[in-house]
């Protein structure tokens, strides 16, 4: 007699379409609608002040921004601010990679 071992029961593994559908539903439930407009004039001025100070003093900041239905917070150093193109360049703390971000997706900026 061969010992085939016991197979673990995986209820959704036999129905990949249903599994993908459930994963998509869970992902959509976690999404946050993008508010319009994000910030008041005072909030935008405060963010601008912090960005400029962080750039000139090389202080680390928390950047909270909106991306694909999610509010994401990253830690990094501001490297460049292009106010004409409404873009910032920052080096993230986790992987030390250069990232570009549009200013209109920023929700909050704070010093670490």
C-alpha cells in the first residue's frame, strides 16, 4: 500500500476565479476615495514651509500621500522641489531610492 500522505484542504484553491474575485473585493474595501480638494490654502502653505525647511536643513520627513485608493506614508529626505512643475524628489529611508511625487497627491508632511 502506498502512503500518499494527507492533502491539506484549501477551499478556494480549487476555484481560482472565485479566489481572485474575493481578493479583488477585499482590496476594494480597503480603498479610500480621493477627496477633492485635498488641502486648504493654509495646509498647503504649511506643507510648502516644511518641504523647503526639510530641503535646506536635510531633515527627515514623513510624507503622506494618496496613491491608487490608499493613503501611504513614507519616510525620507527631500532632495529637490520643482514648484513650477509641481513635483518633489525625495530619497526614501527604506531603500534609499530616488522617488518623484506630484505635489497634488500630498496629504501631509511632518518632521520625523
